[in-house]
């Protein structure tokens, strides 16, 4: 997929595992490939139904994991979920339960070890397996915090149930098939009130969701609507997939997918996903700035390369004097708003800094194109800019160096020759 493209998840009615799978299939993920993978899951008691349904009059894709009677979990029984009837609770969508090993329960409980074995035996790509494992790991961390136990001791009920395993495997397979690396999720809309789960009646958002959004810095908006709109699997998928929370100021919509939810609330349960392309001549940029000490020049050189490879428009650092006259460095990174989160992660991971300043800026850029110029020693790339009817030619550094090595000429001479040839060709 084009590097300028991104996947935007518009979670106006929240997000759940089945909604996300349906939206990705509607967007164009390979349904036949998904079915083949699901047939290799080493578990029984389910079948998958993919169909078209109407939500608020809109045509949506519906992904339904149909369970047999033994595995049914009342996930879409609205009266049950909101506390009416059913003396014994079996859980809301994907809420998890910690179960001591010595206790016996009629329903299947799986820990991370058992789930990893299932994923290992499922025939999907390495990238899809890694993504599915990451989603489960995020869920385990959230449940471990809620119950005050190590994550390896968390035993899942609904999350480890087969419908949730199918949802998470499907999310991983579909995102891998689409090949989309940049995924933007600005915020999650959530409802209010209470929901019935394994532990009884709990407030919305449920503990697993609050732990996930807190740990991964996901912004939430609470709607004045009773009901659970964000499930733990939906939140965990966002935490695992999201690369940015910032939409481009201007973008074009290339394709749209609509995924239907199963629960009936006053707001239609629809997840809309869009492939978008940012306008190339975006005039809004961000400067990331950080003062760093206890960091070697070699480390800064490495981090500069990583930042540029990850999409930074420019990177530089300069020596500064910090508190108590300590020598240090000021790192400056120029980037597009949608790349902020990805680049900040690199800075925090690769340097000793504990804080990054953000400055949003407006800029003026000249129209530019890159053209190839034929020289006696091979092709050279030249950036062509225009201002007030006057064209300017800037040979690309890598091209100049490559031709210098071939020809034995000095850099200034080769640069001037390429520049002259570019001017003559235009």
C-alpha cells in the first residue's frame, strides 16, 4: 500500500472485536484467506457467518462468530447484559476473570500459555501471529492490574473463549492482509451506566478498558448514552494497532468500510474505517524538542537515522548548557502531526530524555518535483522548486556522491554539472 496512506478508525459508536473485523472485511481484506486461517484454529464449538446487514439504514458488513450451546456467553442478550434476569452472570463482551488454578469451572478458562499454543498452531503469517499475541498480552496486562496478580496467572473466561480468540485472530489476519502500517485512532467514544460481567454489575467503562486506555494514552469521550460501546478486545486492538492519534489537517478518503455491532443501543453500532491520504503539501508541521544529557554522540547519530527512516522531515541536534552548567544536547525533530507518536516513541526508547516539547507550526513551502537528469556517468535525481516563475535546481546529495565515486570528480564540480544539465533540460 502507498506509504502516504493511513487507516483511520472512526470510533463514534465505540469499538469491539467483531465490529473491527467486519469493517476491515468491508474495506477489502481477503475474506477467503481469513476463512482458511480460521479453519486451522485448534478449537471446536463455533462457526463464522459473514453477511450484510442494515444499521440505521446503512449497508454494513457483519462478522458473527456463532457458538454452540455449550460455549454461548450471552454476549448479545441486551436484557441479560444490563442486569435483567439470569441469576448467575456469565460475562459481558470480552470481560475477563481471574480464576485460581485449584478451582474448577464448567466453562473453559485459558491463560496466556494456552492461548499462545493456540496461536502457534493456527496457520497464519508470522506478522499476524505477533499481532494477535500482542493484543492478548495487552488484555492480560489489563486484567492482571484489575485483579492484582501477575499476568501469567490471569485465566481468561470470555477473552479466552473461542469467539474472542476468533475475533482477535481475524483482526490480526485482516490488518496483515491489508498491509496498512499507519493506523490513526484519535479517540474512543464510550457510553455510561453499568454492564453485567463475570464479577457482577460493573460501571462502564469496565476495569479492563480503563486500564488499557490509561496504559496506552488513548483518549476517551463519554457519551450521554447508557451502554457499553468499547469492549476490552476493541480497546486492546486499538492499543496494539494504533500508530498515531492525530489526523492530517487535510486528507482525501480513498475507501471506506462499515462494520456492524450486535448490541442495540439508541446510537447505531457502526464502526467506520477509512483509507486516507494526506495532502502532500501540508502546511502544518510539528517541532519536537528535547534537552538531553548523559547521551553519547554515537547514540544521537543512531537516533537521527532511526527518526529519518521513520518519517521525520528533518532532524538536528546542537550542544547546549543545561541546569548547573551541565553540557548536553538539544534534539530537534520536524515532522508531520500524524507522525508525532511514532517519533516520540523512538526518542524515549533510544535516548535518556524524560520529556519532549511539542510546537505546532505553520509553514510555507515551494512547489517541488523530483526529476532524473542523465549525465555522462549515470542518472542523478534533482529537486526542482519554483518561486515567482523562477525555477531552482537542487541535486540530491546521494546522487552527487554516487556519481563522484564513479567519475573521480570533486563534489562541487559534480554538483554544478548536474545543476547545469537540469537547467538545460527545463
